[in-house]
DNA sequence: TTAAATATTTTGGTATGCCAAATTTAATAA
DNA sequence: TTATTAAATTTGGCATACCAAAATATTTAA
């Protein structure tokens, strides 16, 4: 298998398994990688052969120790590059994901560690995602999705789960950036939309948006 | 054809044609890309179809305007990255070529122009090779190979044509770095080895080494 | 506990990128 | 000008990465 193919599978499996705890289904992977399910079945069989994953037919897939190690390395490269592009090269947080998708495959430990060092070995990337250290160790957090919070609460935005330009520009337009504080006034029963206050301005956000915002409770 | 394959062919053809003037043979390309000649014949037929090259069977290949444009873009990316790695990230001139071979395929104009801008839009890379500007324009020079110079002359080292770590470390060990001044005392008739003085130290270099050093005459 | 819906796998097939061996073409030396 | 040598091309084949459609298996809803 081509190295880039392996890397894209492992990264995807890692991301879909939420910190490598859950088992991942073929269809999830197929959607994420925009591949035909038949292709994914084949791919997983090969990754199993290569001992990167445990793939149990018609049940699901999880990473082996070896697979998780490589996955965490790709995730590290991706997030370090995103941070470098934003902090050192002046890109917007809505532009960097696509570039990092390519840069992540350049495998040079010295390069990544040098970038990390220039950045002061950051623990979070521009979207609030944790950056694994050189050994693959990752900072645990007790953050939640805004959609999972209680009504009437104070929160700080810690990250996002959608990295599309469209979503990030929408957030920016409404001052919903990382570090911003917000207060949830109420949740509409009909559609679970949230009425929130942020920077003294009141606004309504859909449940779909609230699902993509990661927050820390301040209460 | 895969974009990376196209790019590697075009860059190679550009480099072998010395500034896109000469016609390039299949065997040269095969050696450079470490491919079987049969593969190169196929590759060139496809690149001709795609209008990147004019490939005349059993005669030779040259770039079209479109092909030269893309080739110069790859060369620019490669040399900007090499310069950035040396000047901003602290790599040695003997380490950067291999990394740039991967980074050159990341296609993002804004990124390359940003790196170039941080570097002050350099005209030469760490090996003395000229960096095309955004439009593909390249600084012409009247530099020569040290092996082509006259006996008893003063020269300044302007570049190298071999980018291997082994060669570059050999040069560094002997203070034969870019900008260094040297004096050619004599050329041995038997093997064309050169007796030179550099930094007050005398040393003998083989004709093979002299062929890989680009100089400007100071006389 | 079945039928319907959904997910997965198998099968058959395409496109790309490569190579080894055989053949043809071109260049060089006698 | 002919051998001889070298370069290029053709042919037949292999491996990888995909997909569409058909066949199975699993899950979910009756
Ligand atoms: Mn990727
Ligand atoms: Mn990110
Ligand atoms: Mn390359
Ligand atoms: Mn260079």
C-alpha cells in the first residue's frame, strides 16, 4: 500500500474513534475518505495484514498499538503545520486545514520538531484540537459539545469539530472564536436551537452549529 | 497521470535541458528518475498527449510553453523551500534537498509567496541555483564550471551542481562554500586534477569535483 | 419473530505506474 | 558502407487503488 493511503486511513480511523476508544465502522471511513465501501473493505483487509489495525469482518475496526503510533504522528504533523501556518505565516484558521492535509504527509521528524519548538511546543492547534507530543502523548480534557451543555450556563469556546472554511468564517463573523465567553440563555424545545449571548450581542444558533462547538463550562 | 508524476518528469526535463534550451534524451530522464527506459517512453507519450512536452520518437523531448511554466513553478517551490529550511529553520545545506523533494509537490501559491516574502524574495537558493520569480522569470548568469576555467585564475564559488549530502559535506570540510574565494594554481595534465588555494590552505581537487563547482571569474 | 432496510463483502473490471525481455531504430566505428 | 554497439520502443505482465453491481450479512422496525 502507498504510504499516503495508509496514513489517510489511520488518521481517519483515529479521528472517528474519538481518541482511539471506539470501534469504527466501514461506512464512517468510506464517507470520511470519500471512497466506495468496497474500497474500504479491501483497504482494511490490507491494513490488518500490515498489522496497523484489527479489522473484524462485519463488525468494525480499531487501531493496533503500531497503528495508533503512526496515526498520532500524522495527527501531530497535521496540527503542528496548522498552528505554524496560522501563527508564523499569517494564514487564517479557515484556510489551513486543506494545506495541512498535504503537508502532513511530509515525513521528517526533525522538521516537525523544529516547527513545534519555534511555536513553543503548543498543546492546542488553531481549532482547539490537542497536539500529540513527540511520543504521541495527548492532553486530555473535559470539554463538551455546546449542544450537550445545560440550559442557562456560562461557557468558554475551546474548539470546533468542523474545519470547513464556511463554518469557520461563520463563527468568526459572529465573534465565536476560541477563547470567547458566552452565556446560554435558553434552548428552543422545537428544534434545539440555542439563544446565546456573546460579546453583549444576542444571537440564535442552530443545534447543528452547537454540535460543532467545543466548550468548557465556567459554572 | 498523477500530478506528482507529471511534476517529477517536467522538473527533470527542465533541469536536464539546461534552462530549457537543449533537447533531452529518454535515457537521461530514465537515469535521473531511476526508471526503466520503457517506463519513460510511455511517460513521455502521455505528457505529449497532455501537451506538456513535444516528444519526437527516437529523437528527443522538450517542454512546451505550458510545460515550462509548470516546471518553473516546481523549481521555484523546491528552491524556496530549500532556502527557507536553511535560513529560517536552521537546516544545513546538505540536508534540505531531500526534504524539498517532498515539499515541492504541495501546491499553494500563497504559501510559497509568503515564504519567499519572509526570505526577502531571494534570487539564489543555498546551492547557488537561481530561484524563478512568481512569473517564472529567472536570473541569468555568466557563471562557469570550475573545471572549465583557465589555469591560474581567481574565482568566487557561486554554486554547486551536485546536491548530495556526501559532496556538500566534503566541500564544507574544505571551506569550499558559496562565496568562498579561491585561486587555481595549476591543472595536472594527467588527470585534470586542480591544485588550488582557498583560505590560505592549498589543496588538490579532482576533475570530478571541479565539474560540480560553479564559479565566477574575478580576473 | 419475521420482513424490510442498511451495511458489508464479493465479484468482475478499469486506470495508472511500473518493469523485463524482445524487437526495432539510430549512432558509431571499422 | 557495413558491422557492432547503444538507445528507444513494443509487447506482455504485475501491483496498486479504485469503482459498480450483485450477493450476504446485520440491524431495525413491525
Ligand atoms: Mn491526507
Ligand atoms: Mn486543526
Ligand atoms: Mn519530486
Ligand atoms: Mn538547491
